């Protein structure tokens, strides 16, 4: 392959993959990260968040909502809720199963959420439609959990 052909195909491969070029000083680090499993990568992110006091979550900007001119002060019915687990109660295994069903998370992630609720309330799911939130609340309460919809 000629040098020109190689340069042309390198550019095409990079564009097709949609990847940014990695600086040489980070190549080994990126290669090591690429070899991690999803579970290991998740664990690494948690460790880095704790060590540096940062969060990998995308920042959310609050947008103020102006009251309409015809607003008579009546409270609107909420259409979306966040489900917060306050405590697992006595039936921890049942609550873990319920959390897995509601969130679609794996066993370890669901267990970590439920275990974390012993120390402080854990957010199970956010932005859930009202009907789905009430159904999830019932499922968790039936499993023995203490839950709050926000």
C-alpha cells in the first residue's frame, strides 16, 4: 500500500468510526479502558467520582416556567414522577427483584441500590409517567419497601 493510499484510508476509517484521534500520551490508558467489561467500567467510574468528588452524570439546566395569565393558583396534576427508595424493609430479596423488574438493571446494580437505601434514600427511576410510577410504587410496597414518589 502506498503512503498516499494509507493516509487516505486512515482518514476514512476514522470518519467511519466517528472516533476522535487519541493523543499519544493517552493511548495506553484508552487501550486499557477499552479492554474493561461494562461492569468493571462502571466500578471504575464510581471510584473516580468518589476520589475526585465529581459526577459523570450529564448536567441538567433548570428552566423556570412562567405562570400563565389565567392561572388561578390551582395546583396542576403531576404527569411525571421520580421513584425514591427510602428503605428495603424486611424482605430485601423481594425488593431487589422488584427493583430489577422496574429498572431493567442487573442483579448487582439492583442489589447496590437496595443496599444503599439503608444509608440514604436512593433514586430508582426519574421522569416516570404517573401511571407507571404508581404501579412501580405498589410493586415495591408489596415487596416490603418504603417508597416515595416525588
